[in-house]
C-alpha cells in the first residue's frame, strides 16, 4: 500500500519533518520545483545545519529528481527529516 503523499516547500536551512500515515519499506522523495541540495534521513534523527558535517545523512543533488531509499524508521509511522540549502518544493511518500 502506498502512503498518502505529503507536499511542502522547504525553508533554507530549516529542518522539515514528514510523518507518513504508515510504516513503509521504501521512501520516495521527489523534487518538484526549485531544485536545491537536500540532506535527509529516514532514521528519525535531527538533520544538522547545512554547513555542518552530514555524515549519516543522505543527499538529493540540486536537480529535479526522484529518489527511493530504504525506510529506517522504527515504529508505526515512517518519519523523514529533510534540510535544504534552498527552497525546493518536494513530495514525500512511501510504499
């Protein structure tokens, strides 16, 4: 079953937390417009400031793209945390 997609325009260097309506095996992040570098994780741990060490986080390059990654969230609902260098519009879902 596919989780209900969530949409948002990110604020530069402000973490955004997406909580999906179920726990998913795979998370999909789609950059819809205004591409910018996005650091993220599916472990439900905070993503540090853009200029900080991003070890342990994944990255979406500054292009229009769709990225599928394994969900590492424990619990009933998948949690995806994103922080961007700019103001991209994104869609997050899972399946």
